[in-house]
C-alpha cells in the first residue's frame, strides 16, 4: 500500500520538494490549495503525512485544526517555512530567532518545522538546499513510521475487538456484541423510518441433553444448531448467542408479522431434522421462540424490545414449547417462569 501525502500548497511550492517525494511509484500525492477542501479531504480520506506551505492562506489554521482532531492526531504534519519575511528575519537574528519560530510552530500543531530555502544559485547554497532536502526526507521517514505503527495498532485492535465480540464456542456474535449492535440498529431504523424486529429463541429441555449425554455433546449440539440457524437466516438478519442455549436474532427492515414468519421457519428447520453428533449419535431437539417488533415508545437501547420478545418466549414455553409467539400478550413474568422451569 502506497504512503499517502497531502500537500497543502501551490504548484510552485510542489516543484521545490525533493524528487524522492514526487516519485509516484512510492507515494500517492494529493495537492490542495484551499483550506476547507483540505479539511474535507482529511476527514474523508486521511493521508499519512501532510506537507503544509506556511505562506499559503490558512496554513496555521489548518495545523491548529488538525491538532484538535483526536481521530486524526496520527497524521504527521510537516510545516515548511517559505515566507520571505520570516526567512529574512532568520538571517538577521540568527539561531535564537529560528528556535523561537520552531517552538511556536510546534505549539500550533505541526510535528516538524523546516525552513524552505530559496532556489540554489551557488555551490554553497546548493549544498545547503540538499541538506535541507535531507532533513525533510528524514522527517517524512518519521511520519511514515508513525503512520505504519498506527495501522498496525488498528489491525491489532480489530483482531481484539473481533475476539471480544465473538462467542468462543459457536463463533457467533456474543451478548456484548448485541449490547453494542442493537442500539445502533434501533437508531438506524428510526432515522430511516423502517421496521425493526427481534427474536429470542431457546433450546427446549437442553438440560436433559447435558444430563444424558454430557456437556461435550451439549456443546457440539449448540455448534450444529448455530450453523443451521445461520444457513436459514436472511442476509439482513444478525444472530447472537445471548447466553447458554438462548439466542437473539435482530431482523432489520422487518415488521412484527414478518418476524413471526421468520421465527416459524426457524422452528421448522430445527425440529424437522435431527442433529448428527457423530456416526453413532443423532439428537432431536426443538426450540421455542418469541418475536417482537420495535414500537415508538421503546427505549433507544432496546431493553423494552428485548423484554417484550422475552415475554413471548416465556409464553411459548408455558403453552407447550416447540412454537413461536409474537402476539401482544403479556402474562405475568412470575407465572411464566414458574410454568417453564
């Protein structure tokens, strides 16, 4: 992947940069002269490094803005000083003035501050220009190294996030993932004005499987169940292992009637065919399901929606198991818990 460089500067400024930076095979370069366009570009397509021409209008404002952006703080900002008055003051006041200007530039948001020397006219000025180019390339190397570390950190975080949000037994999304995803789906549904439903399902008499065949068989059965569920869900449905033998499925763009049809189909595909644990053992199981649709008065985190689906699941268990319930029926929790236990 090419290193991306944003040059906030003029075409004349671009021509003063070292040839190594302009090498299209090594770097992807975007040149922008308007500060608002530069801000928009960094928000949409963040570069690895930004080179800023100090004499261009908005240069210091751009450095200060970038410094305040937490999510873009990894972008390495190199400010190149080419203002004639500053160069003249530097020649007049010497290294103390240069140090003061460097400190000020770093305080305002740049990661590096380099004096851009005028075009070489003598051997001595050519040597100085080449040394100046060497300093710029060294700072560019620092910026590239910082960007690479940031990318590595993102990849590591992605792996850790995937591990944290996945159930280790079934490879399904876990309850933590549900707690993150459900509010997001609710917000999306309300923003777009679309329906959203949810199913809670539970394996009937799963304790008997563990007591009869052992927990290893029970674990294998859950893995096979999850595989069958995945292969019989629609592309917009997102399943989660809620805990133990209980699962939740978020149904995007789905109203209550449609959710109940999905629940009934899942009930059939589980009950109609036994699960083959090994060459000597097959097990028949059934599931009970509760399906609920998001209502206007429901909270943004999904607690009401989950609770209503759980009530329907309790009703399914209390009325015989191996069925789906999605009607507006709310028996007392204590009664249903007692019946289904």
